[in-house]
């Protein structure tokens, strides 16, 4: 998946295992509408965060609304210009304060597309309020690993359905891969990448919107949310608001923005648990414009008994690595073209043979990801990118960011849910 799939998402951005101590529900678990809407009912969606990705999700939801699947009943944002535009576009009730939206009884599920530092507090509160949850990736902030586990616990306790917004997983190539993974023999190595190049606005600390005026059109204090989000209090800076992904307080940069997409499929297909060891190399080699995060990130994740997963992301080159699973008997590659997304290449040492191409039917999209979530809300089964997978991914990515910042290789203790330096 290194061709057209990445290109489409790149263009959009330019313009804008169970957890220790937790028993996880995997089947039906709903009694009232707050838990399981009737198959004939429209699902009421409340959107928290209607900026770049949030606005894109509203477009998807608008199309689903035309099919009678959802109603967009509430929208929320701390920037009044965005909020007014979203309300006018959808006809939804506008809220500046997200907890007021959660109190709206018409809301069956929330869509959370805020900066990362708000993800965990909002997910936990939404579960407590009886709402199902579609949360943009990453599931939580990189330094909130304790809260990532609390998200899993809250979803289980309140019997919610949660989907993490890693829409690549909606591609049927991953179903095909899981069916044929036995042909590869012992899996020893996996690799994937998401490399882009150019002055992407949502990463540029020079980005500004003159209409965003703290105390007038923007509630900067609410955006920071220091008491709930653990971020430090500071005066308003346009770049931090417009390009939050470039600052450690609010994001892990491409290490938590791009990597959830390219690690989640491996965790799901290979049923990977928690990492044994993680080490990250990289740096800020080109974009010396005030950002804190690197523009090249290379993370190696070792799992007990294998495999090693190698992830690469960039903001300074668009030359990608091929997505690949390497086994002792054969390798499996993934293509961006819709015809034959999966190819199995036998190893000569294991007898060789002709490559096998497997055709797919469904390419990834936000719409497919939303349909999966809406279906899960009705069946009360877990969607494709549920919170347990999200937690496993967050453990690896949190370790990756901490490794980069410390210069150390790290291990994870699943008994205590703690990261340690090696």
C-alpha cells in the first residue's frame, strides 16, 4: 500500500492480546438505545473537533446521512469560525464546550478529531456518558500510556464500542493476508513506511489563521485544557494551534501521526501483543523552522519470538519502502493498485515457486471505516480497529517516541504496564 492510497491521503493533508487485568467483551452487550441503536434507527453523531480531519469526517458523515444511516446532531469546537461553519453545513447544534455535547441525549456516538492530548480524557468521559466512540489516531497522546489503558478499561466497563481512526485497516488486503499468512512459514521481519515531502501546513509552525483570536473567536485555555490534559500552560502561539503535530506537548509528530496507520495492520494480521524491545533513530534534518519533532523517524519493534517490525516515516522525502511481511518460506507484499493488492513470493531456500497474486475488492477509505463502526454499534461486536488493538499500538509508539527522546532502547513490562530503559 505505497501507491495511490498514500497519495490520496497525502493530498488531503496538504490541504488541510487482552490488557493485563481487563476482561474484554467481544460479543453482543447492549440493552437500550444508548448501547445498541435499532437497525432501523439513524445513529446520532456528535462531532468534537471540526478542523482539518474533523471537517473531512463531516463530509463522510454527510454522505452516510443521505443513506439514512446517521444524523449529525451536534458539533463542537473551541474556534468559533470552525464551529459556525460546521453547524451551518450540517444543521447540527453547536457547542463550544465538549462536555455539553456529551450531555446531549440525542448523541449516540462521538467523533473525536481533536489534538492528541485531548483524546484520552474525551474517550473516557464519552464512555462514562454512555456514548460509543470514533476517535482519530493516535488513540492517546504518546506520554499518556496510563490513560490509554484507562480508555480500554472504560470502554469495557461501560460496554461501549470504539473505533480508532486508522482507516487503512478497512482495506480487504488485510483480510486476504490473514487468510494466507500460514504460507509464509515463521514470520521474522515486517516493514512499512509513510514518506512524504513538502511544506505540509499542519506541520508548519509558521502556519496561522488571522481569524483565530484568543478571547474573541478562540478559547485558547480550553484548547490547552491543562487540568485534564497535563499539558503546560503557555501563552497563545498560532503555530502551536495550527500545527500542534509539531510540538511534543500535543503530539508525537509523524511517530504517532503516520505510524498508527502503518503499524495497526501488522498488529491485527499477525496478532501481535506488546513489544519486547523498541528503539528509534531519526532526526530533524531538513525542516528547521521551529518545530520540535523530527522529520525522519525509523522505529524497530521487536516482539517476543519475532518478528521485528520496522517503521519509517518522513516529511522530507516521498520515497517509500515496500510494505512487506518476510517469512522463512515466503514473503508477502502489498501494492497500492486495486487489482492484486497482495502478492506471495516463495523463498528459494524453501523450494521456490511462482509468485501468487491475490486480488482484492475493497480499497481503504474513511467511509468504509465509518461503515464498519456503525455496523459494530448495531451488532455490539468489536470493529476492525478497536481499543485493544489501539492500546497495543500505543505501547509500541509511546516506546518509540521515548526511545527517540532518550537515545535509549526500551522494554515493556506487561505485568506492570511500564516502560523501562535497557
